[in-house]
C-alpha cells in the first residue's frame, strides 16, 4: 500500500477529518472554517468545473498558508490539508514535513 500517507500526531491529540466535495464555489467558507478549527480536510474538486475548482483551491491554499496548515496533493482533483502541528510523511522522498 504505497499510496497511504501516515498522519503522525502526539498521542494526546485527536483530529477530526472533514471530507468536502463541493458543487459550487460558495462552499469555500466551509473548508476554511474546518481548517481554522484544526480539522484535517480532504477536498475533492472533481464535481466543479476547472475554473471554479482552481479558484477554490487558490483561496483555500492561501488560507491554509496563513494559518500554517500543510497541503498534500492526492490526485489532480483531491487534496489533503492538515492543521499546524501535524506531520505528513512523503513516502517517495522518505521525509517528514511539519505543518
């Protein structure tokens, strides 16, 4: 299972995961609210047209950067955002990166 990315966290910390599959740009605020609440966000943009998906991704990435969240691209239309303090391990590089 080389496509599994472990999410490392402190033993006393738990995270909620929100899966968001928007059908319009108006749901952007839900994604940013989840990030601000330190939730793990899985964003699936395959139900939006290309322009709306790019616009939403740009806004959410900017918001994530502002609050020190981290992003991992899962596929062309699926993205993983993790809160500050959580680590993502890149299996291909064998490295950890902290949010």
